[in-house]
C-alpha cells in the first residue's frame, strides 16, 4: 500500500487538521480488520505487519507564504514520493484575521485558489503518485453558465485549472450546481450535508419538528430542500424569485403551504444573507410562525452577521467547510462539522472502497 498524506494551505487548516485526526482514528479502529485482511495472503498468513497509523505519518507540513509583492510561495516539507496526497483547501474567501498577523497572507479568493494550484503542482513535481483536491467549498460555482452575452463560465475555468495543475481526483461538498461535476474529466465525488442538518436538528432542536416545513429560497434549490425534508419527515415548499443584475432580487411568491408552520430555509451558500432575509420576510407575510435556516457554506460576507441578527430569522445552522471563527461564537449561529464525512470519504477513496452512501444523488 502506498502511503497516505494530507496537506493544506491557509484556507481552513483547522478543518484539515481535524480531518487528519479522524482519518488516523478510523484507520486504527473502524478499518483495522479490513487492513489486517488486506495484509494477508490467500492462505490467511500475514504478509507484513501493519503498525498503528500515527498522526505524524499522515499530516504533511507545508509552508505556504507570500512574497512582499503578493506572489505565493509553496513548499511541501515531507517526502511524498509514491504517496496518495489529499490537499484540503476550500476555495473560499480568506479569514478576516490572518493566521500570523506578522506575515503577509491571502487577501482574496484568488490567492486561496493559487495556493491550491501551487500545492498540487509541487506535489506532482515531487513524484506523488496521485493527488486529490479536497475542496469542501468550491469557489466560483455560482458562475456555472452564461446568463447573458459576453460573460465567462468561471466554474468551468476553475475546474480546468485544478485539473491541468495535476489533480487526479476532486472531493467536494454540496456544489452549487451538480452539473459542475461534468466540468471535470477526472473523477469528482460530491458529498451531501442533508443528513448532518437533519441529525443536528433532531438532536438539538426537536421542538422544530412539530409543524415544520422545509423551504428552498428558489426553485433551483428545491432538490436540496427536498433531501432535508425527507430526512426530517416534513413537507417541503419553495419560493419563486427573480434575480436582477447587481445581486438585488425580488421574491415573487411562495409555492406550498406555510401558514401556521415553522419553516426551515435550506440553501447551499450564505454570502451576504440578503436572500435569506428577504425569504424570511416573505414567509412571515404568508403566515409562517417562525423561520430558521440551514446553509452548507457560511461565507458571511461584509456585515452579514449584523444584518442577520436584526432579521426575522431565529436561528442559522452552517457547516465548517469555510472557517467560522467569528460566526461560531454568535448567539444565533450554530456550526456543524463536515470533518467526519470528509475523513470517511478520504479513507474509502484511498482504500478503493465505495463511497456511494456519502454522495449527493439526483433522484
């Protein structure tokens, strides 16, 4: 078996470290019998002793820093020759507070993307056998088609860049649109989060389940809302909206029954919060009793937290695909981790096992 390594840039090192810890734990417990069987010959004799996996065996230090002019420098500090390397790097906006205030760090999403590309290139040039880009949040995903003339399909361009850098496989969580999988000519595993939200609500907010309706803020996200609704055994509905140039939108109508109900809004991305706030106001106008939200990728751009605090929303659940240093301590925000699912997927990919039960399905 070739070795397994996990490396990360500046995007979300806390998530990468937690994933690594879980990979080591699962290898030494849940997958111990499978690995023992893998090391035996046809007669059941042990071909080689497989020592317990250690954190330092898997965690691969890398220096990702910035020159004074803003160029990115990447250096993988351990040998990866012949290894299967997983690069955990969501292509998200950089954190508001840098990891090291004394050193220049990423300033934009593009810096984070460049870190990923340079890490992949460094790993391939260091003779890593395979490189999997783990992008819990896939940036530029909302630009997945031409909505008017003379505009790019940015999601396709980013997919091309990641693939051409030398990536063998991509692991993503709740893509904005499932068809982005088709932008890659390499395997892409698309993990879902509906079960994470459902389990969290059942464990921590069972009072929400009485008279609950799960609502998508737009028709395009109805499939995502339906998956959560099925897990919570609740009906689902949707809002119809029209988005205008510049980001402003107008909610037109509610399709489904929400009068006298508690409503859970389900979306993939929470950026400024404008969509959720307008949707919550419309749902309350239609007679909803209370409105909550569950969004996979909590960007909280600009003053989103302040805007949401004064909004009709009672509670917001997000995941840690993006660092939530500010949001996790906010009284109305709850953070659910995707680390366990990503660790499970990484182990199964590494061992060549099926990960079907973790994937988003189209029906």
